[in-house]
C-alpha cells in the first residue's frame, strides 16, 4: 500500500514559466529524497513533459509532487491534473512518435519509460489525470 509522506507541493500551471517552477520543485524534492543526479534529471524531465502537456493542451491545471512510501521504499509521486479537452485515444497518445502539436512525440511514452509507475485516465470534455511514481533504489 502506498502511503503519502508529509512532504507535498502543488504548482498551478497557468503560464509557461510555471513549467520551470514545477521542474525545479521536483528536482529539489528528488535531491532531498536522495535520488542520484541522473534520476533527478529524469524526474525533472518527466515533470516538464507533464506540465507542458497541461499548458499546451488544457491551458491550466496543476502538478502535485509528493513523497510516498510503500513498505520499505520511498519515492516521489507526481500527479498532473487538468480540466481540458481530454485525450480521445489514450493508447495512441502513448505510442512513440505520436504528436498532435508537431513536436517529437516523445512526451507521454518517454515519461512512462522514465518512471516506475504510470497511470493515466482521461475523459473527453472533462480533463486528464496522469499519476507517476519514481521509487528510490
């Protein structure tokens, strides 16, 4: 069972600079948890991708970053939440190379590869919720 620890921060995503803020918060929290430099970068990159998706496709939303524990493991849980248009085809959105913005299409598939746990739910016209966790080795 995953239990939230005491450290949590929610960053509103409303403008492009909020993406940088969310990334910095995630990097700092991952450093405090004892993640190595490479894992800190992967966590920060995943947060950037999720926050950028909120900004580009939904306009506004939140990134919540919190420490979690599971048995003897400690990790960082990131929840990206928006009330945007939703994703019509989740499976397609998770395919490498798929893009609706003309970008590289590495966003969600890359996040899924870099993190240990990945959950995504989306309802058309209601929004999207992505929850990822990186466990400390």
